[in-house]
């Protein structure tokens, strides 16, 4: 195999076009080997194999610098920069190589840790400026997909790249898809450019001051090499718009692009996946519930921002929802501001977003939404430690962030029935923006009564009245609270158990009452404790005799953590909590 | 006067062009009357007088809905929608009317509270969608300045407005200026459009799918009316690009646009302002210090994002800095990501931003900067209660936000010498992103020794070792800590006084030592206490016997607050703190 001999991109330089095509085929096979056994991003990586071979043939990394947007297309780059073992070997070898661009893994060839979208051009302008100040000559190349172009940061980056006026090459990898289909006016222009072979008069990039090259054959190594050679060492801001095929070279991924954007392991023969155990999911429950409610209420609108699967809105369900579903493309700022406008205009918008991406829109939540007190609903999905664990996708920080924004109510349901009761109330009320943290510890049902009405001022629910120790266990950590209560009971402590339900402020009345016959309050939250829920309770009691054991994860940069180890390191296993409680109260 | 008789925009309908011109003149005089006596946004409001008269003549508010971007141009609208008293009367009358679009003030005519930039189109798309779903026919009109177009949210909004495909009118009020000069590739296209009377082939807006109209005479009521009438009731996404003159009708504001964007009261005769008392400012000290350092270090780069005055970088100083100053336009996301790229590339970037605007770039700080651990410096200006106080410009939330982002060091100098020592250290170190909260309680000097080296792990500075009570007073509240210590000493308590210097984490060693002979720790921070600095200390001690009095402002939506009242309401006056301390320890 060629690729086993390619330790650095320099090893490509002497190869013929024929040999480079073999390298491309082998690289594609390596990518498929990894994703079929390990899972990962399939379609975007397959579509960018030829371009990666051509880029590394034409340019000279690491002197020339690549910045991969969102890094959904960086696997071929990894294969060609000394990390083929993560693609050819067994699953353990694959685990050693992350799914994202990572200087921690390859300080020489990867310039940035990247996992959120629309950042590449902005990051690259920094390298561009550094080169210009230091008098360097290297090429700076940002690689951005058409889907990633819809995020505000990408536009800001393009605007500045043109302003700088010096050499930067922005490869627009246009596969006519975001994670799902694209949404936005810019795609009208990309389409016109594709259909005119880059020749149509209206050209957004040229209007913004870029040199512009178009290549229709974006999966043709030879043509790609010609194109990249023609812009190499340019001293002008330059767009290279290449038309690629998402999933190229693997028929199932070409045939059905959305589910093949990212996926679990599969059978290479036919793309089939092992039958997944039939399990309830909030994605499916939510989308079904919404579709049903939408039929009764034409003002109910489901919003997503580039990740419709976060809300279970598959292509079929989006179609069924019609005008009552709207996907913004990867544009979370727009999602929030538009939701605020919709609520102001009398609609009932519900935006569903993964915890890790909500931080892309702090200011819009604070300004466009909360200062205006418009009654939009935000569903925060996958908040907690049992979801994503790459350093760029950690879902532990939504509680500190959202709870520091005045005017926002943040609810934490502890089971399925409570979630839908809260969702219904949030949608029907008309006074405040409400965020709801969907439980992330599986779909747990209750037969207990669940309140149908909630309030803007927190009101804790006392599940069990005991004494000495009170456990306030929020959201997906409620069941941990139940476990700890049981274990304490084995130790002779009849602990009070509380479902706080509200994260954004404390229920002072409930906390005050606990003073009568408790000496320790334990708080449990499935997230970062610094600035979070429990610290506010610690602060509430800080001038009293009540002791508070704050349970949550320490603020830190985590990467591909093991959940059990994370729990143990933060003294969050059930046994550790019991041990710490006993040490304090005994 | 006409405008005294105009209670609603309907009162304009019967007027002739001649009369409308008189209304425009009177409106301009009213705006000038307000800004000369009360201060406020001058240039952008003066330039938009004629357009406002024409908009209200052509469209039918409140059925037709206006959304003013950033609201720097909404004064004429206020004059014509029943709020002329805020412009004609005395300063007390003026205080009753805010400087921003505000439904709290006018629920009928103002659709959103707006003060941050680039939000109008996104908000308007929400109203557009609501109209479409509900089958309405009203016009939705977003009004956005050329300067505001550089923010990511504006691009996301335009992208979606085109996608929706139904009627929305976006008035691009092009006065060839942001707050300072514009920066970005988009301005090349606006210039080409102006110079070709809107006819040039390359047209960004058309490329994105908009209908497009250009009007050169953007301060001509008659032409504006014709233009707006031509797009009224459109069923297509439509850009109306009008060329206006910033400061129109007031010679000093036309002659020198940047200082006349916003300003304090002035003499109407000649635009002169009362001689300001000569006071040191961090803006001036910082910019001078940087210019001096830049001469020695060509890799030192000062960054601003549309508000160069936050850093004292006047036009003259920007010129002096040359390529070592870069303004992004109003594009905070780009500022952070590019700073990260610059630091990666070996430069030493320092971005200065007002506290209220740092929340526009949470994700870039977390992802582009901190996960990558690139050593860029962020100067947070005006953090605290003594700065801006409009609901959209509150500067109390930067501590909770920045302290919840892992990997970021946040320093809080307590005086001028300490600030520059920290700044120098932050610039010279090469391992971590560092934010510094510039003191906001005036420039206070010290003759005490100030450390020249800092660390990534917090190390508190014990200013005075006492017992029983320890005061940990951060940043601009350090002097309050000194005052409280003095008052406690009058009450027989020799309090320990600590300058914590670091906000992002606690100094566990210092806190542990206090346990020996203290029973109360008082924390003081000039900001929101929910999720802030003091709560982390309360949490640290929460399982011990140490009591903690957390001093800060309660999380809430504040608007045009009085500082003394805010202090008193939060028990933050020196006397109240002493009273509370005595109640706990006596």
C-alpha cells in the first residue's frame, strides 16, 4: 500500500497522477475502514479525499498552514500526515486518533483544535496577519464546507480576510449539503455559481473583494492539482470553490446523504447497521409530540439550527411539519433572535439545540430574547456527562451559562412525564423565555403525579421529607439522588430528597425550611459546578450553620473522558457521595 | 411647531412634501436639542431624520413594524411617535425617554429593546415568519446601518430573510461609517454600489437573492418617499440601500464624524463642549503604553471591534500604530478567533472590549481561544456598576461568564500599577489566554510594590493580616474592601484584607489558612454575584465552619439604575457591609 509509506505530505511529492489516484483510493478505503468499525463522520470525509491529496501535493505543510472548518473533513488529512494507524488498524488504534483536527495529537500538521462550525476563516486570518507582520511567505489555507458558511463567524471571517487584502486561500468545499440540507439565501448564489461553472455575474465572493476560481470536478485529483497550483503563493484573498460529492465513492453514503453525515459502525458490504435495540429517545418522543401538537396549533413552530436530529426532526418529519418546522442552517444566533421575533409576533417557537452549541448564542439569548422577555422556548439537548465527550463538544457548561443570564427561566425535568409537562407549560405561558434541560440519562418514566403548571419563581418539589441530610438532585442527576438517599437510609439516615425543578435561582422558602431539622444539604447537578446550580445554594446558606456539599464536575478542559472515571475524580459516584456525607454529619 | 401636533405617525399622512420637510427640520432641531443638553447618539440620528419622516409617511405603524438596529438612529422615530417631550423639554423630561428602542417605553411603536448591534434583521425575520403563518399583510421593515452589517448575526439574518422568500424590507442606512470607520470586504461592495448608483454588476445583496433598490439622495424626503412607496407591500425580500450623511444638518458632526457618533452635552452654536476636567483614564494610559511598547515589539498588536475608543485608540493613534492596530468592525467573534490565530502564529494580540459586548463571543473564547490555549490577551473595559446603565449595556455579567469558561485566566487588578504589571506579564507569557478586568472606579495609583510576575494558579495577595474577619475584595471593589476594613477596625475588629487578583478560580491554600483564626470571609466583587467570584468561595467553605458573606449584585434585569441605590439594594454600601459583618460575628 502507498499510504503506509506516506509518513508526511512530502512523501506525495514525487508521485505521478496515477499514483496519487491510488493514494486517494487507499485513503478512501482507510477512512471507510475507520468509520465502518469505529463510527464517525462519513460523507464529508469521503467527499474530500481527492481534494486533500491535491492540497498536500501542491502545498507544503507544515510551512503552509491548513485550517479545517469544524473538522468533519479532516480524516484524509490525518491519513496523510502520519496518522494512518488510526484508520488502518484495530479499534484500539483508532481510539488513539480523535475525530477532529487536534494540535494535541499532531502539533506539526494540525493548527487548531476545532469541532464547532464556521471558525476556519477567522482562525486563518490570524495566521495570515502573523505571516504578514513577520514577513513570511507561507500559504494560509482555510477549508470550509458550504454548510459551515451559514454561521455568523464565517461571514465575519470572510469580511476580514478580504479587508486584510493579502494572500489567503479559502477552499469552499461545496457538496450541496450541510449536516442536513442547506438553508439560506447564500445557497442560491452557490447554486447559480455551480450551474454557470463559476461564471454567473452575481458572485457574492467577488462582490466582497475576493479573487474567485471555480472547479466543477471537485473529486478529480488532476484538476484539483491544476486549480490549487494556479492559486498557490497568491498575494490576494482568494476563494477556490470546488464542487464535491458528499459520500463520494461509497454508494450508500451518496444515495442517502443526511444519515451518512455521521454514523455508528456499519457493514462495509451494503452499509447496513446492526439492528439497534429498540429504545425510547427524547428525540423521537419530542418530534412526535410536537407534530401532534402542531396539528392542533398552527402557531407552534419547531426550530433547529443545522442539527435537526437534535430534535428528532428527520427529513420525513420536517416534511410533515411543513412551515411549522424551520431549520436555520448552522446559525444559532439567528435561531434565537428569530425565535424572539416569532414569539413577539404571536407564534410559539421551540428551538432545540445541543448543550455544546448553545454557547454560540449567549448575547442573543441575553439581548434579543431575555431583555425583551419574549416567550420562546429553548430545549437544551444532551446536557450532561453521558452524551458527547470530545474536547470541543463537552456538554457540561450550559447550567453556568444560562443561569447567569437574567430574565431566563431554566427548568430541569427529572423524567419523561415531567419533561413534557414542563414543555407544555412553557409553550402555553406567554410571559418569559423558558429553557428546559432535556434529561440526558435515558427516557425514564414515572407513575407519580407530575405538576402541570410551573412558575417563574422557583418552587422545589419535596419528594421525601426526612431530616439531618437533604439531597437536592437536579435533572438527570435526580436518580443519583434517589440512589444516594437509599444508601444513606442503609446507614440510618432518613434523608430528605428534593427535585429542585428550577436551575436559574433558588427556592429560598424551601431552603429556609430545611434549616429546622437538617445540618447538611447535598446538591447534585449533571454538569460543571463552578458557577452552577449548587454553588448558588452554598451561597444561600453561607452565613448560616447549614453545611452544603456541592456535587458537580470541576471546571476544566476535558477530552474523551470516561464517565465512570469522571464521576470518581469528582467524588460523584453514589458511594463516594455517601462517604462524604457520613464524614460531614457523623 | 408641527412636531408638537404629531402624536402618532398618522398625523403625518395629510402633509405636503413641503410640510414634511418642515417636520424633518423640526425633528432635527429636537434631536439636537436633546443631544446638546443631555448627550447621546448624535451623528447617526441626524443622518436618519429624513428617512424616518419618509418611513412613517409611507408605512403605517404600528400595523407595519419597524425594527431599528442597535437603535443609534431611533431618536427621530421617538420624536414622531408620541415622545417629542423627551426632545423638546428640559433635561428631566429627556431622562424619562431612553436612548434606545424600548417597548417598555412605547409598546405600540417600539418592537424590541435593542442596544447591541447587528440584531435587527434576525428579529425582523421572526415578525416576518409570524405574519406569514398568521396570514397577515403588514410590512416588516428592518433598519440597519452599514456599520452594523459587519456583525455575524446580521449576515445570518440576511441569509434567512432571503430563504424565507416572502416580503421583508431591509433599509441599509449607508452613511459610510461605523462608530469609527468601516472595516471589511463588504464595504468594497457598498462603495461600488454607491459609486455606480446601485448599478454595478457585482451586487452582494442580489447574489444572496434580494430585490435591490438604491437611493443616492438618502437625506431627501421626497425621493425617500418615492423609494419606499415603490417597495411597500412587496412580497419579496428587498434591500433598500440609501446613502445618507452621518451628522447631516449639523456642521461640526459632519466635519468630524467619529467623535460626533455619541457624545456628552455641547454648545449648539459651535459644537464646543465644556472643558472636561483633566483626569487620567485607562483608555489614554493603555493606548499610550501600547504605542510605546509597539515600537519595541513589532509583534504586539492592539485589536478593537468597532469601538476603538474602548482602548483609547483615537484616529491619530490608530494611524500611529499602523499595522499593529487592527479594528474588525463590529465583529467580536472575529476579534477573538483572529486573536487566537495571531497568537498561534507568534504575535502578541491584545483585544480590548467593553464588558457588555464580550458576551457576543462566548463560543469563540471557549472554542477558538481557550481549548487551543493560545496566549492572546483580552482587556475587559468598564466592567462594573460605575459605567453604562441602560438595560442593553449592563456591565455586571462578565465575571460569571468568563469564569465559567475552562482554560481562561481572569485577572482583576486593583489599581493602575497593578493593571500594567498584569498586562505586561499577560503579553509576555506564552501559554494561556488571559483576560484582565480593567478597574472601572477611576485611575487609582499606588506606591506599594506590585508583583511583576503572575501565575496560572491563583495566588491571593494578603494586604493585611488580621483575624476573625477576612475581606477578599476583588478589582474595582478593592478600595471598598479597604474602607470596610477601616470601619471594622473602628469596631474593634482587625480584619484581614486580601486582594485576590485572580477571579477564575480560588486560591485554596490562602482560603485554607484563613480557617485558623477567622470565622467570616467577606467577598466583594463589582458585578453580578450569581455564578460569580464570591459564590465559588462560599462553595469552597461550604462544608466547613467558615461563614461567607457574598457581596455582589443580584442577577436581574437592570435599567438606568442609580449606583447608590443599586449598592443599597444589594447591601453593598460600606456601612451596610459593616452592619452585616457585625451581625454575623457579634
